[in-house]
């Protein structure tokens, strides 16, 4: 299903950020969303030579196992990373999320949910997050979106 174009607010993004958000937009076209009809795509940029990875939402008819686009993109980045170190320090540099409603073909809010914010944050609290909201694009950082994340006690 063809996604609508990026909203007008995307025009103020730098070229690399615009391209990452457009990759998320194209990933949203592949979403599996028979319940909500909300197609979500995400693109993550990984530090070093590991590159960029995309994902889309995959809804579960039981609603218990739905995969979010950010989770799918992150899984691709983890799978394809060049280092197998378990250190999470600053691996994630950018996250872009785009969403549209399939029934109206209109851009929708793609603000990452709390669970995705928590998941992504462990790979770099300072990672930039770009997401669509109506005609605009929010440009933020994970630490701003989730200022008090869950943390395991240090041992
Ligand atoms: Zn989520």
C-alpha cells in the first residue's frame, strides 16, 4: 500500500535526516495492520559501519504479540551489527518513525510508545528521534521523551 508523502514539516530537516525519515515512510508501506489500519515504519541508524535498518509494525490478531516498527528495526540492527560486544554504549544514533492511516491515507502521529522508548533508550539516551505528527516532524532525543527510564540496579 502506497504511503502518503512526508509532511511539509519534513522540508526543514537536513538531507540525511530527511532520507532516514523517508526510509521509515517506505517501510510503513509494508506494515501488517489488519486491526488498526495504522501503518507504521521505522528506520534506525547505527553507529559505525553497521548502517541503517528498517522495520514495520506487524499486528497479531490476538493483540498479545504485536510487533512495533521500532522493535522490528532494532532487531535488524542487532542482527546485523558488526560487533558482537554486549556493550550498548552509544550504538544507536538516530530513530525515524512514520505512520499513516490506511483508510484515509493520511499521515498519523508516529510518536514512539513508552515500551519502545524504553527499549531504544538502552542503546543511547542521546539518540535523536524524528517522528511525524500531522503536518509536522518532531525532532527530539530519547532522554527528552523518557526522562526517567527504568534502570537495573548496578552491581
Ligand atoms: Zn512501540
